[in-house]
C-alpha cells in the first residue's frame, strides 16, 4: 500500500467516526442501546467492513498456504483472515476502550477465541450483519444495529493499530493516532521497520472514539503482554506511552515519570 492509499484509508475511517459521533448526540453509545436498529447506521457498517476486508487482503501473503492450500488474494474470505491474523495479531484478546461514558471495552474479535466443532473460527455477528446487508439491504435492514456498527468500526481501528504496513504506521504518527514524548518519529519508524510493531514500550493508538494498545518492549514479547487488563478498572494510563487523554477520560492520575 502506498502513502496516498494509506492516507485515504485513514480519511475514510475518520469520516465514519465523525458520523457515529454525530449519531451519539442523539443516541448514547451505551450497551443498552446496542440492539437499536437504524437505517442511518447501515452505510457505516457496510463501509467499515468493506474497508476492513480490503485491509486484511492487503496484509495477506498469498505465498503462504491457508489450511494447506494456496489461494489468490481475491479469493480470501473472513475464515481465511481468521486463520492468518487471529493469532498473529492476538485479535481474540484485543480490548478497545470506547471513549464514551461510561467507560467500557469492545472486543469485536472475541468469537475467534475458540473454534467450532468443525475446526473453523466462528464468524463475528457484526460480520454476518454486513454480509446480509451487502447482498440485500431491504430484507436485512434491521441488522443495521448500533452494536454491529460499533464493533465493525472498532475492528477496523484494531487492525489499523496492529498493521505491519510501514506506510500506515507513518500516517498514524502523522495524524496523531500515536503519540510519544520520549522518542522522535524517525526513531519509532526505524524500530517499527525492524519489528513490525512499535518497540521499547507499549503505546496507545487513539482516536476520538477508541483507544487500544500496541507495541512491545522487545521482539520476543507477545501481544498478550500489551493488552489492557480484563477489568477496565485496572487500566493504568502510566503504563502506556501516550498523551494524557485516556487518563483524563478515566479520571485517573498520570505520572510524568512513572
């Protein structure tokens, strides 16, 4: 992916976020409203999943077989993406903080934590909604729910946060999704090119709607060490190299030199 295309990806994402934040002025983004159906949400759900599909496909290495078979990129589906990236990016265990009161996690890929009896990864419910709406918006219009849309957009944010594409990473820095007060952007890019993730610390990839951690201290670290704790009350903003926005949102003290 070149710089221009990567920049458009982030623009598309940010426009979707603006749309959901505008929706939140009338409908709070709280758990009890997730079953709410709205035609307004359908386009955002379809766009988020369509862009997610394109990002997954861009990251695919078609020289590597999936379940013992080689496939063309154009033939990959959500099951193939699960095989390729579930463990690689630790997707089932990724927890994003939804930056709307009250604080809570979204875990859009949690269904991939275990396989079905047939050995396949379950399709996320929000992805099923996307598939149905893509093929027939009229008969599936009620599947355009707030919960499906939030999880789809969160999933897209998580894949951008864990990308191995250096151009996307540079753009995350440029657009302020990743901030650090201890290293120059050039140094971060150099470390990223070496390890395909920010090195020498845990970082937040944060927009107006979501915050999710990424990064490692050394190449041998696993992403399990990076994730937010199971209980959101135990999130310590001092652990992450970022600005103070998460600490302000959570109402917790952040130390300049923890």
